């Protein structure tokens, strides 16, 4: 067991300009810090098995969950159960930084909605 931060965590890129850091990664849990630059978003999708919790650290996220739109600011979060379509976007001028906690991990469990 060791302390983890974005300085020593496994780093990866996704989409055109987004990136993330695996802060915890096991067969039953995933905790990722992600950065989404302004004007970027993920594709609308759902997970068949994974439930997720998104928590904004800085910036403002526009989160569509099952047809409902939420504006999430620093210190706010939302739970997305398995099977529920969702899409996160950054329509602001500053980077969006957030945590996404998934159980079980969502990699390989994404279905485009």
C-alpha cells in the first residue's frame, strides 16, 4: 500500500484531448481522476454492470443522465446506476477536473447509447 497522486499514478489519454489517472485500480473498484478541456465531452453511453459516482473537483460539468441535464460545480457529485445512459461535457472555458468511482471497473463495459 502506498500514497497515490496524479504524479505517480498510471496516466492515460482518451478522446481528442482528455486524460486521466488511475488512483485505484482493482478487479472490484476503479477510482480515476480525469481532466476534460473546454469544448470536449465523452460519447453518450451506459454500463451493463458498472455503477459510477462522478465528483467534480474543479470546473463545471454538464452531465446528462437518462435525459436529465445537471450542472455540477466543484464539491458536487452524482451517482449513475448500471444501465442508465449518461454523457459528461465541458462547455466552460476552464478545464474540468473530476473523480469517477466505478464498481466494478467500467473498462470493457461501455455500450454506446
